[in-house]
C-alpha cells in the first residue's frame, strides 16, 4: 500500500453520519476502509481530522488559470480536487481564429488573455474541445477539470455576434459543434443568457441544442436570463425548456438578487420542488456570499453588444449611443443588469485589465460617465462586485437537497471576490460550525457526492473502496476561509492535506509541486 490514513473521522459524501476508520490508498485508489492492519509506505495520523471526498467546484472560471499557474493554490488549498470549466456560455473551445480573438476580448476580465495584452504569452494553439482538454493533460494541472460546451461561443462561431434568429443551416452547425464537443469529452453545455451573444438565442434554439446534450447524457447549465426583475420567470423558462428537451438541468449560481427578490428564495424552491415532484432532473449550485461578480460591460443592454467587443467600444465612443446606453442602465433597466435600473453605489471595481486604471480598484462608481471612461480606457476588461444579494436567500437555497457548491470564482483582478479563494472553507466554517445552517455530513455531500452524481462520475465523490483517492483532510473546529473583501487572496485555515489520485497536492498546509490533475471527460450515456 502507498498510504494508510489512521484514525480519520470519515465524512463519506453520502450525507450519512461520520464514523472513525483507517483508510488505505494504493495506485491512486481507496483500497480498504476500516481497521487496516497492514502498514503502508507512508502513514498519516489523522486524529482530530475529518476525511472527506475532494470537493468539486461546479462553477469555476479557471479555464486559463490552470494553464498559467501550476501552483493554483486558490483552489487546491480549499480542498477542491475537480473544477467544472466552460461556464456562462463563454470559453475558448470550440473556436476558429476569428471566434477565439473575439472571445478572448470579451472575457478578458474573467480570465485575462486579451489579444492586445503584450504580457500574455499563453499559446492558444487548440481549437476544438478535445484539443483544449488534451492541452490540460499535456501541461499538467494542479486539480482535475471537466468542461462544458459554451453555447455563446458556439453561437459566435456559427453566426457571429448578431441579434437575430439562427437560420436552419446555422442551427445545424451549432448542433454539430455541441455534439462534437460532447463526443470529445465535455460533460454538458453552459449558457450565459445575460451575456452576448448567447443571450440572443431564443428558447426554441436552446431547446434544440439541449436535445443534443440529452442524447449524449450531459446536462444543461444556464446562467439564465435574469437574477433580478423577472428572476422567477427566467428560472421557470429553464425548467420548462429542459423538460421539453428531455435534458438534465443544473442551475448556475442559483440565487435571488436585487431588492425585488429579498426574502423570495422560498418561491424559487417551491418552483423547483414542483418540477422535481413531476420527475424533472434538476440540481443547482451557489456560493456562500451575497455580492455577485461579473464584468462591467456585462451590465450593458444586449443591443449594445451586437457585433462583438469592437462594436461595443464604437458605441461607447459615440455620444448619442452612449446616452442610449445610459438611459437603459439608469432608467428602464438593462437586460444585462437583470432588468433592474443600476445602482452605481452598489458597483465596486474589483479588477482592471490595464494596470493604468488600477486606481479604480476598490472604489464604487459615481455614475455613468465614470463607468463609460473605464469601459473605454480598459477596453471592456474591468470586473466588478455587485452588492445586490440577500443573506436569507443564500441560506435558504443552500439548504435544498439538490444544492451543490460552486465558487463562480474569478481569479483575475487586483481585488477579486473572496469566493475565489474561500468558498469551500467558508461553507464548512461559517455555515456549518458557526451558524449550523447545514450539518457537517450534509455540507460535505453538497460539496462532493452530489456534484459527482450530477457529473456522472462512477468512481469519484465518495469515500468508498475502489474509488479514486481524491481526498481532503480538514479540522472541523478550525476550518475557515482566510479570504476577505479587503484581502481576498488569503488561503484558508484548517485544511492541511489534499490528495488527488492518492498524491499529496497539499501537505501540512502547504502546496507541494505535484501536478496530479487531469481532464475528466464525459462518462458515456448508457444508451450510447
């Protein structure tokens, strides 16, 4: 045996009660649980520590960070052993040269990688989903990664950034692109329906793509059309759409934000319970914080994004067009801002692509003209915290039995949201130990077993013999997020050991040099 972990308090990911046992690991798998009499090449005394399956981040924005940063302590130190990439309908495969350049510009605030950045020397040599996953494997990555086919990128590839219905030929091309991505290993498809160009898709178009996802046994993960005004209708659209397509649904960063939705999480959960009772296959993820985080340009109305990033900049330079944008933002409520008139005092700049605009970081915008100057100067690369959430909604949603954990962590920017470095220990420290919102065993199931089941992973997410030894050992009495809004890149406390495939990626609270992560590709559907 390679390793025997002695006297661990096993929290196995099923939601069942913890128990004390030894756990033996050999060749990357759990080989024995109980009273292990034989010794291993290594022995770890886990007295006082909980042993759980590695945590699965169901909503990650590490698409380029995994390639740039071999250390990746932001996630490894939290006990995350698998991240799901390709979120919100915008990522870097499948693409052609034109689409890649456009997407790099559009989400530079999320991931860096702007085409005009002379300091970004990452080789974007892939074009297909399979080639991107191959690159992760060839590079060697800190944690495992799964991928969702991004519907917005697919739409940009097939018909550009125009706000119009797809032609039959364009729809066929999108179907083929989604099918190819799933065949090459993607676990499902994502959308960002408040982000251009994905938001230009009709429900009928999305249904057709979801039929493809269903045929491959994947799931649909939408950032739906509104988390503000009309949020319940937006959730209902996704439920009905996926039921019509026969497709599993996973609701991204499910929450109810803005003043209109304070205290209304129960209405969302009732909607979901009705659908679940009727046989729908639904899960969701959330992060345990109230502010959201996105790019500043994402708040603009959808018509301002037609034509792609360069067209947005041209409209911002034009005084008349800029006034139209301002009116939509401040008076009518832009669809990019979830139909709610923007409250500039709630918008805090968290990062800029151009260091020359770094003085904005940590400040609240004082109105449209400041936002316009920053959008133009930073070429749409600025990220923001949007302070619009409600704690009672956060707690109610995380209690639901189909809930899973997702950080939605944007790692770029001088002052990122602390969820990027703190989501999983914050669940365990704040919401389990301090507040008792979840029991320890429930919370671990939300962070491991349940997401593994959604991803159709037959040998991950549980502490069970024969399963992969993706494991985290933490102290339930001290585990806590170190990251705060003031100091968002502080690593957590109380998580001394993390293993992937039986190899220590964290030992004694420090990152090792092990790169044990690999791409985790779709488990074939039973019928294929």
